[in-house]
């Protein structure tokens, strides 16, 4: 029996939500940028080349998941990562990707050529 078969579906929901929040290319880019240090929305829009509304929407998602937070500074909000464990997760993901070589990128279900993967960035 695999480890997933014995799991309660409700027990998987938080993990699914976490990975879904990081699966969006824009949110992952924001997280990677915030890993380098805090930033205002205007900083993120300029550095990532995205509209303010797009950045704000994705920051709200990450905030709702408890991954980022902000503090007001004057009229601006300065965002930062709130969970140092997220940096460990990203580092582990990089190690896993390096270990699997092209297998993940070539995956017919989720790799670069799979339908829908990366399409959201292509339209922006």
C-alpha cells in the first residue's frame, strides 16, 4: 500500500493548498523575489514587469496562505516572507530538480510541454 492510499483526504488539504499556492508561476516569482528581501508592491511590479493589480492579487493569495505579510510604511505596504521554512522548502525543491535532471521538465502531465503549464505567463 502506498503512503497516499492510507491518508485521510482532509489531512492532505493543507499540503495541496500550499503546493497550489506555489504552483502559480507569478506567485513563485514573487516568493523568490521576497526571499531576497522585503519589497513594496511598486518594487515588485517594476522588477517582475507585472501590473499592480496582478501583483496585489497574488500577494493577497500568499498572505491568505500565511506565507507573506506586510507592514505599512507611510502610504505603502512593505511585503516580506514570514515563514523561514519556505526558504528551506524552495532549497529542497531546487535540490530535487537537480537530482531528477530533465524528468520533471519532460513530464507529459506537468512538464513544460504540458497543456496549461506556463500559459498564464504567455498571455501577459
